[in-house]
């Protein structure tokens, strides 16, 4: 059982870069293996033909709940699905499968919004999340992705509490030929302040600022991260331009609670769903989408990560994700 208070550790250096001939779609399917297994066999039996009745809806509800979709999102999906079945006069469960995919698409598509760093120079990204969510590894992958898009990148090693985080970022920096601003001790806000000023002087396109992992219940640490946010604004008024929250897909509904807490504290502007590595239940993204739908503003999923390779971070595509979940 997941323990949200257990401190996770990350290796001090990135995993060896993997070479693979698998397409992104296949890697995504592999990453969603647990949910596909959860959904696949049960949905195949459910959608194998026959009349749509209350027993079908009850069975589908159970499947969604056990796939980390969550109570509220499951109820929403079933309500929308029932309405679609009635509107389209669907008669059998074979047609119900496509209707479910279309209903999921309506829920998840608003989360699909690619990161655009072109409006500012430097564009400052503040990376936040709990311990073990995958911030440091995601930063290395994100730097590679942004370079592939033609942008220059500078990394601020703002997690001054964990030496391994600095070392890991420095290895990622060497691999990607990206400068890493770091300090062996001191105030994380000061490190990030220096990094932003360095990026301004060198006309760097994007600053990726790491921060220490923290639980939302650690109020003194949440206050500290708010200070980091204020200091970034002093270095460059209007920054940070993106507050990217890392959510470990293995944490299930805990991810929804983390989103609420970090959004209340900082005003999260984007999400990265990490560790969809074959063990996670990817249904939690539906719960996130439903929460976002109920909020004053939608919080997009910028990226999903499906493995440890440097190329295993891609922009979120709702329909690709759904196709990977449900054949």
C-alpha cells in the first residue's frame, strides 16, 4: 500500500540511456500495462456483445473505480456515457466501447495544452512536488526535450537540502550540455535568483528551477516555496511563467490531493504525470481532469513520462492516451 509519508530516494545519476526501436505509442501502451491489464480483460468481456443494461453500468463502475479513476470522475463519466447511449440510441455493448472512448476524450481533451515558452526570455519554470515524485529526473528529460525544440536551457539546482539532487542534475547537465547553477549550501531562493540573473545576462531561453520535495502538510516548507516564488518574481517580474507540478502516477487518488494543496499554495499552471512505467494505474488522470473541470481554471497536463530513458517524456495527447488504455 502506498504510504504518502514515506521518503523516497532517487539515484545520484540518471539511469543509462536506453535505445529502443519501439514507437512512442507502444512505449505508452507498455507504460500503461497495469491499467490496460485491469481494463483490458474486463472490458473485453464487458464489450463483447449483448444488451446494455444496469448490470453493464454497475460492472463498468467497478472497473473504473479499481483503475484509480476515482468516485467523482467515475460518476461523471457514467452520467455522460448514459446520456450518449440514449442520444445515439446505442443498443449493444460493442457500441458502448466506442462511446466510452468518446466520453473519456471529452473529459481529457481539455487537459491537452502544449507548453509554449516563446513569450518570455528567459522563460522561467518552477518545478514542484512531493519527495520521490520524479522532479529531478523529469528536469533532465525536459531539458533534452526543450533543446530538441531549439531552445537554450539553464538549470537551477534549487534543492539545496539533498546533495544527490544537485549531483544528479549536474550529470544531466553534462549529458545535455546544459549549465547547472548550484550551491553546496545556502538558501534555495538565492540559488534560483542567481540562475535567473545569469540567464538574463546570457540570453538563455528557458530556466528550469528545481525545488526541494515537500509534503503539502509541511506548512513551514510550503511557506518556503512561496518565498522562492516571490524571489523569482523579484529577479524577473512576472516570473515564474510556469509552475509545473510533478505527480507520481503510482500514488492514485493521492495525486488529486497533492494537486489541490500545491494549487492552493502556488497557483499551479501545468502538470507532469510521471512513472507511467508499467506499474501505475493511469486512470488517475481522469480524476485530475474532473477536478480541473470543477476548478476556476483548467490545469493542463503538459507532459507524461513512461520510463527512465531520456526520451521517455512527451507532451500529453488525450486520444493517444485513451487508445493506449483501451484497445
